[in-house]
C-alpha cells in the first residue's frame, strides 16, 4: 500500500501480536493496609501509583480504570487523591479515573450527602473524573439526585454489589442502569440472569479468587447466560494483589471457567468498553488507536498455561513503541520510526 511505504517493518515471526491489555479495575486509596487506619501522605500516594502504573505497562496493560478514594473521614480529601492521578496523566498508561464513593468501614461517621454532592460538583467541574463507583447496601441507600447529575454530566455510573440479597440487586440494576457491575461475592443464578438481561458489563477480578474462596464457575455461568464479561487484575493497594493482566487471564481460565479466547476477549475489547473507551482501543481494527502487544509465545493459548511469566516483548501505544524488550533496533536512516496511529 502507498500509505505503508514509509512504515517500519518489525519482525514478529514466531510471536503473538494482539491488542493491548485493558485493566477494568484497579483500586487505590491512602490506606496502607486493611489493618492499619493510619493513612499515607498524598505525596507518597503519587509515587506509589506511578510505580504501579509503570509495572502495569511492563506487563502489557496500556489502559486501566482506576477506582480511587482517600478512604478518609470526609469526601473532600478524595479531591486531593484524584488530583494526584490527574497530574500523572496518561503516561505511562492511559488512565480512566473513577471516584469510588464511600467511607472506610472503620470510621463510624455517616455519609454526608451534601458534602458528597459538593465534592462531586468539584470533580466534574475540573474534569477530574470519568465515572463514579457506588456501593449501595439497599435499593434506596444511594443519592438518586447524584446519579441523575452524573448521567446528565456524561459521567459513567458503576455498581459494586456487596450484599447477599440478590433480589435487591435486581432492583438496583433497574434504578441505576450502571455501565459496569462488580460482585464482591459470587452471584447466584438470579443475579446472573438479571445482569445478563441488561447492557451492563460484569467485571470479574480473577486474582481475588486466589485468596478468597474455592475454584468457581461464575465466569462460565455469566457467559452462558449471555452477559458481557470483562476482566480486571483486582489490584487493591490495601492488600496488594497482582496487577498483571496476564495473570488475570491465566486465572480466569484456571479458576473461573473461561476458555482462552473468552479470557483474551474479556481482557481487551470487553474491558475497554467496561472502562468507557471501547471506541478507541481494545482491538486492532481500522479507525482505532494502534495499541498493540508483541508476546514471546508462538500461540496465544500458551499464555494461560505458562502463568507467572511476563511474556511481553514490545508494547505500542497509539502507534508509538513505548516498551521494547527485544534486540530489535530501529534503523538510523531518515524514515518514519513510528507505526501509523490509525490502522488503515
């Protein structure tokens, strides 16, 4: 093609080329651990978050939905946390910022709706957030006006369900119409069928299953019911699970009943739509950004079997080579050293 005459040719024989991985949920806060109430400094939070995101890039994640909260005694402190994420920006990885609304359970103070709304207005006015994450405990335990304001402002509403009464969950689905749903506990058949009938994408943290509960089939049940399922690493700064999406894929196949093809789909295009950026990344097709990986495996089905190994050889973001662990070097003669951003 005429448009490709100046393009670089990168040999990838014997390797896998695939879309960049998307992590649909990383949870960050100022808490140091689940057992310590003492919060870390905001400056330390910035450095720790930057280190984490660099690690994500090295393992093939090019986009992540970060659900952040200070986990403090007031909502206003959340602004400082999210401001630090804004300063990090989209380097090293593209960041979707979601405000995780709620208080630390160890703090007895009740939720202040007025303070919550003021904080929300500030975050939206400054364009700090792309979504909000609600964790209601009942069908009426949320600020309905806040949800309406978020929808009018184009801010995605996301739901995390911690309860046991799944009949209440079904009612919340109708009232909130969330973009994504995350289950803290394994959903029963009623919840599976309910979420399958909606447009919401279910986000599963495969890594969480390593530490909590026995091997399950909730992923298989959701897919068979017709639900759209996305994967996330489930990384949480309070107990430091794995942030590797390669590991999440392997665990989804080993512990959640996914096939390799379903796991790769859930970790790329489905996770991109769950994060709100499926129109620009998550797949290799015309009109999208050239976010791609080159893996040091000859067959994609080897990745779930060879778990615990970082298979990433090269990472491309918007056509730029941002990570190169191979011996390949760009030629020195004057020519385009950038892969075209738009795939044609």
